[in-house]
C-alpha cells in the first residue's frame, strides 16, 4: 500500500474514532437542575466539533439525544423558538 493510501486510511480511522468519542460524550451527559449551563455548553461544544468534522447535525437521533438531556423549562423555550421560526435546526 502506498504511503498516501496509508495516510488516508489513518485519517479516516482518526475521524471515525473522534466521532465515536464525541457521540459517546453526548450520550454520557446527564440531566442536572443545578448544572444546566454546563450541560448546554457541553452540548454546544460537541455539536460544533461534529459540525467542523462535516457531520450532519440534522439527524433525528441527535435531536432525540439532545431533548433527553435538557430540562423541561429549556425544552419549552426551544419549542417557543421553533414556533417563531419557519426553519429550525439542531445547530441553533
């Protein structure tokens, strides 16, 4: 195998590993009334990293995971924003 092929395979391997780590981190976030700001910051950081890797954030699985991590009052605010805007995305 030529060196550029090895390099490409290594790059793809690293990208896959990074995505798995970020997905695992997103899944491991727990709801906490007192730490809601930390939770939102962690979700935003993970989503920014996934987006920078070229991942599609508009998957329903991402939306479900995020909804399960947020507190009810935060979800209500998100729903209110969704109603105000015709186009909505997970990245907002």
